[in-house]
C-alpha cells in the first residue's frame, strides 16, 4: 500500500500510534449518535415533540395549526429545563457542558505536560486516559429519560478531559517516532486515514446493525448500540497499541512541584518565544484557533442540522464528512509537499471559513438535505487534510529537543480558546440574537472567526524564513529513541549512529 511505504512504518511505535488513532476515531464517532439521543431527550423534557409544537403554535398564533403547518413544524418550541441550576434550551445544553469540560482540560493541561516532560509515567498516563475515555463511552449505554442529564455531564466533562489528557500524551510520542518532516507527514497522513477509516466503519456498522435489529428509527437505542459496539471493537486495538509503545525516561530533569511547575514552564515558554521567535509563537496560537474551529464543527454541526434544518438524524451527514476526510488526507499529502505547507494550510482555512458561511446562508430552513450533504463533503475534504499539513510545518518550525515543550504550550492555548465558539453559540441562542429564527445562524459565525484567525496567523502574516531560523540550527539533533521491527536496538538508544557536530 503506497500510503505505508515510508520507512517510519518499520517502527513498532508507529503502528502503536496508528492503533491509538483507530481507537479514537471509533470512540469519537459514537459521540455523534449520543449527541442526537441527548438532544432528543432534551426536546422531550420540554415537550418539544410534535404535540409540543402544536401547543406552542396554538399559544403563539391563537389558532389551530393547519395540516401543512403541523408537518413543517414552523413554530419553534421555546421550552426550557433546569440543569446545574441554569435554565437551558435543548440547543444550548451540549455546548454549555462541553465548555465546562474544556475549561477543566485547560487547567489540567500544564499538569499533564509536567507528567509527560518530567516523569517516567508517560505510557501509563497515555493508556489510563484512553481507558477512562472508553469506560465513559461504555457507561453511556445506560442512557435513558432518567439518566440523560448525568450522561451528558459525564461524557462532556470526564470523557472530554480524559480525551484531552490522552491527546497531550500521544502527541509527545509523535515527534519522537518520526525523525524528519517527510516521516511526520507520512505518519500523520496514514494516521488520519486509519482514524477516519475506523470512524466510517463504526458509523456504518452501527447504522446497519440498528437496521437489522429493527431499531434504526429509535435514536436512543441506536446510541446505546453504538456505545457498546465501539467499546468492544476498540479493546483489541487498545492491547495491541499498549504492547507497541515503549516507556520513556523523563525528558526534563529540572525539579518543581508537579501541580505548579507546568504553569511556570508555560510562562517561561511564552516569554522565550516572544523574545526569540515571535513567528513561532504566532504559528502556535494560529494552530490553537485552527483546532478550536475543527473541534467545534463536530459539536455544533449536528446541533445546527438537527434543530435549525430539522434533519431527523444528522449522524449520517457527519459520517459522510468522515468518509471524505480520507481522500482529503491523501490529497493533502501530495499537495502539501509540492505546493508548500504554509500556502496549502492557508487555502484550507479560507475554505473552512467559506464553507461555514455557505452553511449559515444556504441551509437555514427545514428540509435542505442536499445543501447539508454538500457542506458535509466540503468539510470532510478540508478537515481531513489539516492535520498532516500543520504537523509537517510544526516540525519545520520547532527546534529539536523542544517539541514536547511547544506541544504543551499549543495544547494549553488550544483548549483555552476552544470554549469561546461554544460560549458565543450559547449566548446567541439564549439571547435570541437576530431573532429566534436566526440566533443559531449567528452562533455558527464564531467558527468563521476562528478559521480566519488561523489563516492570518498561520499563513498570511507568517514569515516562514524567519520562523525556521532557530529550528534550522538544531535539525541535525532530531534523533529519537527508535524501536525497529525485528531489530536488536535497545529501547532508549538511537538506531542512527551518533555524529559529532563541529
């Protein structure tokens, strides 16, 4: 397979990395079904059903609905429920709780960075966190009308924090497995294909399984089946990945309390970047805006499709976006190396901003299925290609030996910025900005702002030549512990002979 021809795939840890992404892809996919089920429960809790719409219409218009009006559900249900002492509508529950999870992750990120950087427990935390993520997913199978609020809180706080911890730990391995820009693009492209492949396989297995089981139209039963299917599917990959990852010694021997030294290091890194290379600082902040946009697309897009456009099951459209991520990643691998990483990333960010504007302008009324389908395809092509390119450029800009330090900096700012589009979405919905019919459309515009910010910081205003000045002096030092398949190289020793730099 041409995708796996690169030398990086002769390493055991490269396959461990790919298996981990397979797990993440499958587990994340079932969140789509779970979101749909939670929205359904939220609607029912405030009588946002067909009968509820009819009552709302009668109270608003002081007359009975016609049959055509009843079919179209033209009057929005304005019911609210109390959750954590706050009055919410069904459209704001998930963004609100997701924001809480992201804020908790922001606080924990520097602490996890300290664990990765200064202790020998990186592997333990990597698999403890993904194990917790899978356990939370399995517990979601108990969702019902009495537990859905608890499941919402559990999934988007404990589950999201566990996922953030896992991402931080795995990212520290990535730049050690791949030793060159070419290798990291190959590893990221293959990882994206396998991650997306697991998403697609899980999506259609759940849809087909629920159809065969006769509960395909039951959103809750489909979500329960999805959680159980994903959990049992991921377990073999969990153990295969665990066997292939190696323990690591502490990267940084400096002392300090584990709860506070991460924040001190974050301040030190910020000061260093500002003083020595502001272009790298600019790129990392732009990267944070990019991740904030991409991550929130998969939170807000199903809500917009289900509640604004009134699609009964947006999981299928999210699945289509996942499928198209695969050719997006493969196309990006070719374009990025020939066209230039910085330029190609800029094109991707502008494309995502334009796609979101198109979604807001074109798909805002009921039944616009073809427009949502087109948007799903466009999102898939662009988002699928983002990660290989941004990681390739990241390797070019970051000095050797500081990959983990800068990864922690970027992860912190990414989790810190990510709640902002969700908070704006909640504000627009709760305040009915632009009127009830348009408030959700205004809320989606925060994604446009994030993509434009990423474009400006990572492409338009980035002086790549100046940004790589510091990194160029250290690239010869980028030799990492390498475990070869069938090799006798011991863990912790480089597979490449040492060289002396004069």
